[in-house]
């Protein structure tokens, strides 16, 4: 007796050749409905219509067609269960051996900005029910939810009876498919109606299994959305990305994006930014009149730490920049575009990972940030809202020169991406010294000022948090710092302000802090 395959797909990719092979080589009959049945019939593939199979018409505008005992009984019946056999015979059920279903394109519909009513109509009901039924009864029924599974199923079928582990794997993928679908609906409703979700539900497909995590003894995997962020970047050369590479690339990109992100020839001449990052902290950054000069300025800040680092650019990489890049050992370079001549120059460093990430593949603003803790997950808004210098307050007698204001804005943008406690020393839109991740602010200042020693006269200092005492200001004065930017908000703000006034240093309070733990 022929086997029966129930086929109902929204994504019709490769469904015709797949069904032809099912019919011609594996003796399947095809049971289908609606648009799928029409599509298969037009390809001359014999189809049994669901309405004829159940002797029940499609009703409610197609909302109800497969929700029928003859469908779900045929899927859920245990082949070796005597009571089930009796029910199958008593109710004249036909056993269904294969379920090939993918769901209404809900995600695509809402991404296109559909109205509430249209989105609701794209919530599939019968499809998930059939998938879940088949996955539950995977011992007896195979279930396919993605066109990428078709060829492998045919290859496995050629071997004879499908093995148990393969069918369990199909069931797992089926339940993950419906879980992902329900997560998309849940998150959309929460967002559309501004409702607080009682559960944090996100679904990310596996991009790849990584060689290891932060250390060789740790297993690691990379999950993500296929149309945004680093997984949409085009890797032009180099070794596979590691766990640590991905963490550093994320930090480097988020830093350079503070200065805009453009394709070739879209930037103004003084807006080329380069950020060098090592161990999740910037070790050099600059904005200059070319990508090459921005990189050289950033490198000058801490060339020792830059060795083996990550470099991010907000602009096209030309041959002049590539020549500078090839003179130092780097793990990764990421930019929106690369000239052919630049790639030719960088080929000599065959292990260098080169990533092209265009601006239309960058994540949108107002994302969420998550961190795992023991037994849970912390979720917050990403710190990606734009700072507005017009809201900053100058609190000292001395005003800032035009260049100082530019440098204070630059230093503040970089400081936002340095681990707290963070201090950044800058002049002429390039970092001179960076103090990161210290347990006290004076310690961070000492590291940054010592690194910039000899270059600090007339420079500016940025701090990611307020000054609880005037000691950081006093130390900054010893090195020649002339302007400071910090959030303010300490009960002792006036002490720092008074110290600035006594030393001829100007100070700006941003009234917003940027801790990064």
C-alpha cells in the first residue's frame, strides 16, 4: 500500500522536485490543500485534496481545513498500539507517514509593517498543530519543516527504514520551529500593545559551533539572526572567527559607530574614525581626515596593546590604509567596504580576518542588552541613545575653546565603551591614554595619565562616572589637563568644581553616566 505524505507549505522552495521524487521513487501519495495543492497540480503531481480526504469542506475562509480527526488521527496513531489500531479501523482512518509543513510567514508580515488585523490573519493554527502532532508521534511519523531538510530526508530514505535518532532529530527541529514561531508572535504582541511580558522569550538560530569559548576547555556556539549584525558580515579572508573575536568585534563596532558609519565616499573629510580594541576595551581611537591617519593616530595611543587586536573603521578601506594595517599583527579588521587594491595588499596576511559589514546590516537603535547570571538573565535597554551636547552644563569659570569642545565630545564617546571605572585622555580627536576596569576612579586616572605622560598639556579628560572627591581633578592638573567631562551627580560635586576653578580647568557635567561593567 502506498505511503501518505501530508504537504502544506508557505515556503514552496524545492517542494515540486521533492514531491516528484516522493511519488516516483518512494511510492508516496500526496495529501494537500489550498495554495500548495494548486501549486503541485500545476506541476502535474497527483494530489488528494484535504477536503475530499476528510469529507469536510474548508470553512471560515480557510481558517479550518486540516483541524479534523481524520488528519490528526492519521498522524497521531501509534502503529503498534492495539487500542489505536481498533480506533483507526473503527473510524476509517488512513495513516499519514510524512508531514511536510512550514508556516504562514508571520515574521515577514510584521517586518513589513503590516496592520494588526493582517498580522493576526498570518498566525498559522493548523500548521503548528500538524507539526506538533507529527513530532510527538515521531516514532511513526517523519516531519519536515524546512526545505533544507528535503534532500537529506530522501538520502536517508534510500537507505531503507529511517533510524530512530534521525527521526528524533526531525522532531527536535520541528518543536524548535513552532517554538520560534510562537516566540515571534508573543514578542510582537508585547511590542505592539506595549505590554510587559511575564516571560523573556527570544529565538536565535544556530549560526555555527565554535572551536571553543573564552578558553579551550569551554564549549561554545554562535546563535543569531541572519539579517543583521556580525553574522550578516561578509568575511573576505582569514581564519574562522573565535568566541573572543566576536566579543571584541562587537565592542569595536559599537565604539566606531559613535562617529557614524558610511559606505565609500560618503563621509566628510574630518569624520574618518578608527578604533583599536584589545580584550574588550579600546586601546586607541581617533577621528581624522582619512582612514589611514585615523588608524595611525589610534595606534600611537598604545601600540603595545594593539598587537593582536581588533580594528574597526567607519569608512571604506583604501590601499593607503591597507599598507599601514599590514605592518602590525592584527586578529580582525572590520569596515563597511574595501577597495580591491586594499584587499590585494592585505592578502599577504592570510590569517587576518577581514570582515565587510555594510551599514544596512547594522542593528537598529533601541535594542536590548542581556547578560546571564547564575540562575537567570538580566535584560536592559542597550546604551545606544544619542548624547546631546546641548544638554550638557558648563560648571566652571573657564569656558572651553572650540577644539576643547570637539575633544570633550570625542573623549566622552570613547569613554562610554571603556569598562568602568573608565578614564580617557584625548587631544585633537585622538586618545592619548585610557584607564579601564579599575576598582577606583583615581586608579583608572593614574593609568590613563601615565600612558599619556608628556602629551597631556592642553588635553581633555573624560570619566564615565562622577568624582566622589576632588583628588582626580588634582591629579589631572599635575599632568596639564585643561578640561574635564563627567556625568556629575555626586554629593561632593562642588569640591571637584572648586578644585577645577582653582587650577584653571574647565568642567562639563553631562548629567548622564555610561557605566560599562
